[in-house]
C-alpha cells in the first residue's frame, strides 16, 4: 500500500483491522472469544479492496509489459493476452490457450511475491 502512495496512517489502520483480530461467539448462552488467524472472512468489505490494491501492485509496480488492465498485450502476432478483475475474481482473456496460460502463470508467480 505504501508503494502506491497510500497514507501511512491509513496503512496502519488497515493493519490494525487485519492483524490480531478477535471475534466472539455465543453458544448455549455463553460467550467465547477467539483470535482470527486466517485473514479476513469471505464477504468482508475490506477484503476486495485489499485484493484489488495488491493486484494493482502486482500489475503496475512489477512488469507493465505483460499486465495492463484490459489493454491488449502482444507477445507474438497471433497471441493477445489481457486480464480483468472485479472484487476478488480474476479473468484472463486471450486469443490462444498459450496466451491465457502464460498470463495466469505470470500473475501467480508475481502474486506470490506480495
């Protein structure tokens, strides 16, 4: 997030929401607290924002030659690759299977660096 120029105070606030989160459940009239260890839960409003922010870091900071939103990227005259994302879903689009696989592999490889 700091690589994208997001204010340090906001970065700290997001970290506070994600790290060391605790939840409480009520079962048989008794409350029990537990620590969340797997990140954000599905459907959390912060989840898709963080996903898209990290995806933007992968795309813009790493190698814009292969990833550039929906712009067509040419590797060979017959291969066109592109990528679309919404919330926490990603779609790779290409004229050839090779192009789609190449884009997906590149995204997975660079996503592991985050």
